[in-house]
């Protein structure tokens, strides 16, 4: 009986570890942003970009500075 339980536990653990996870190392293509009128003379537009989140890529919008 103990041998059957041990084999079952081993089989379940091996099947559980065989699950594949999706990992994206390269960020997606940049998004198209509408750049409005500068809020003041000399303002510089900083384009949006992808940053790495906990599990996926997160888009950070562009801004004037």
C-alpha cells in the first residue's frame, strides 16, 4: 500500500512540474501614441515604453516634461 501511494505521489509531482509557463523575454512592439500640443514652450516629449511587470510587460504612457 505504501508503495502505491509513493508511486502516485511521485507521478503527480512529475506531471505537475512538467507544466509549461509562458515567458516573454522580448517586449511587444511599441504602441502608437497621439502626441498633443506641448503644454509650454521648451517642453520635451518622452515616448511611452514597455517595462517588465511581475509576470508580463506593462505599457508606460509617454509624457511631456
